[in-house]
C-alpha cells in the first residue's frame, strides 16, 4: 500500500509515517501501489520532507502516469 495525500496527491516514501501531508497539510490515505512498467527502474528520488518525486526521462522531462 502507498500513502498518498487526499488533497495534493503527493506520494509519501515507504519509510515515512505521517497522518498529515508534509507538503499541504492534507489527510494521508492508503491506496494500492501502481504497477511498475520497468523492473530495472531507478530507485525513487525522495525529497527532504519524505515525498516521492516524479521520475524523470533520460533526455529530460517528467514521466507522468496516464
């Protein structure tokens, strides 16, 4: 299960435990993890607040789920 903010949809890192979103103060909810497209994916980048940052493409830009 993933922890996601109900307000801003920020995904919290797996090792962080919080009831409130560190970005906006919204309530955190649980959802099933999204399926990974690649099995050799680069580990997720996490900022200082514990929020998982969007993956980046090799030539630049952010990869967003459809």
